[in-house]
C-alpha cells in the first residue's frame, strides 16, 4: 500500500510514513489512546490520493492502561469510488424523478392470505403527481389506494399492478381511470420485493382532441361521401389522395383504382397533358394558378374513354408547408346539351320571328317595365332607340283611345284566369300619323305566391291589310 519495506517503517511515526510532518486530524490512534476503545476513521489521504480506513486497537495492561496500539490500514478507495458512483446515480435519479414531467410514484403491494393483490400503499410521489392527478403527494403517501381512490377496487388496476410486483414483468397501457375521471398513459415496473413504480401522464385533453378529430373526420367523410359532386384531392406530386363516391360514379374508377394515380394522366385528354404539367408545377411552388379560386369548364375522360365536359372549382390548401389541391367537379353533360338545345331553339325562334316579321314584347306586370324588339318599333315606323326607355305607358300612349279599354278588359280576364291567353286586335298610331292594325297575343308566364301576374310575354303582328 505504502511501497515501503519493514526497515523503512519500524521506528517511525505513522504520519511520517506518508510524508507529513504532523498527525492527521482526527487521529484514530490518539482517540484510541484517550478512550481506550477501538477507533476507526475513514479518510481521504491527499499525499497518497487514496481513501484509507484506519483502525486503532488499544492494548491494555492489567490496570487498564494503554501499553500498545495496533494500527490497521485498509485501502478502501475502490469501495468509496463505487459508493460515490452509487450516490451520484441516486442523486441523478432523484433529480430526474423530482423534475420529471410525468407523474412518478412508488407503491407497496398488499396481498391477502391467498396471495391475491387486494390493495397497495403509496410510498412516494414526485411533484408532477399532483399535476396529473389533482392529489398532493403529502395527501397520499402512507395511505392505501382504496382510501385515496375510492372505487379503484372495482377496476382492474390493482390486479394489473399486482402482476407487475409479483412477476417483475413491466407493462405500458392507456386506460380511462374511473376514480379520477381522466385518461392516463401508464407504465408500471417492479422496483423491489412486492414494490412497483408507476410513471404516468394525464392524456385526457389529447384523447378528447383525438375523439373530436375523429368525429370531425367522420362527419367530413359522410359529407364528402354523400356529395353529389366529385371531390378529389391531390398531394404535392399530383397524385390522387382523396376520391369520393361521386367521383367513382362520374369517372368509373373505384377508389382502389384511383388512389395514388396521377390525376392528369388518368382523367385529362392527352392534348391537355403538357398544359396541366406546367400549371401544376406553378401550383406546387406557391399554391397559385389560373384555375385556383375560379370555376372553369374542362374536358375529362371516363374509364371507358368517353370524353365529357366538367365544371371544376379548384382550391389550394397548405399541409406541412406543401401545397395540396382540392377539386370539386360536376358533370355538365346534360347542361351543355340543354344549352345547345336552347341555343338551337332560340335560333329557330329568331328565324321564325324574322320570317313572320313579328314584334316581341316582355312585360313585368308588377313594375310596368317592358322590353320590345326592333321589329315591334318598326311596325309603327320607329327605331327602338326612338322609343327608349320603354315601359307599359309606351304601349298605352300608342294604342287608339277607343281600343284601349277593350284591351285592358281582355287583359284583366286573362289575369283572373278567365282566359287562357291574351288575344286582342287594336289600332296603334304610326310615326307618320296613320293607324296600324295590330294583333296582340301573349300569356302570363310567372305569378306571385298569391297568384298575381308577374312576367308576361307576347307578340305584335301587323294585320292592317287583312282589316
């Protein structure tokens, strides 16, 4: 230990052996001499940089006087270093537990005579215990769980913790804790014979948020699923990430067939692929584009290859700093056909009007506003702009005073439902001063909820020659 031979030791004082000029204080030999008792002192000796356990044993004569002291030195450096490491570890563990965000508690399991776990006692709890349970550590330490948490015996917790304390098998789980009315994430593990520790967090708010999110998602799924329009969502790469039932019906692809596919390759006619590629590249950079925030008409392809017109409303949403596209599409095939049919019908009607040289009129009976075509004015020798602005008084001032009462009578009969149509022949004053015979035919097309006439449409035909 000292690296000295017997000759180097004999005759020298103990403190001199380590290079000191004075005794170590306190000195075990001095205390043993004074007390005549065996004395042990453990100290760090700087000169040796070692921990030494010094034991001094006094040898007494028959009168009880110290005649000799036997000194025993033991190097306990390794033991002290091990103790320091254990103490440091315990301190770190204490600080970890004391400052942990999670609640931590140690418990002693109680078993009945049959060895079945029936209760447990709180041995310790950290400050976070109160934050997660609402119970202070002081109010629970030393008390039984059945006293602290009435009703816990009706749950599976005691049995679960008992299994951990007996088998040493750790467990982690999430469960609603009825006695506190909260949801917890819990880990339990054995720490000593019949003792176990729990580390837990109150996750009630997280569970409620998750449930609210799930309910919201369920409602959204129902809305999206019940929508009559196709609703499609694209990820930042242009792949389909949402495909509702209406999209399946409109395009003919099942959700399994559509999900993950490039939308433009799947649904757009090939002649538009390059334009779509450029547009989506711009969209991916900043969430903008010519179609974003607008309603546009496009051509799309069904699974069977049929091309058909759709109306697209496109929106951009940002998720995790990446732009996703949401499109609502409506099949406007029937509308387009109806528009074409209406266009053809209007064209034919215009041809008929032109061919028969008939004047047309529209009259809002409630407001008195009127709309006449150019021929209506030409029948009386005017240009339409010469009569504008027009209303029902324009017509009334041009009708022969003797004919106007009869016109009004027939109109009232039609308004009252006594006549299915309005049909009247009367004279109107030409711009050049003579009278022109007009056959006026029309019908009320819309009425108020009370049955009052609103919009009426009709024609004027020159029947002067016939008259």
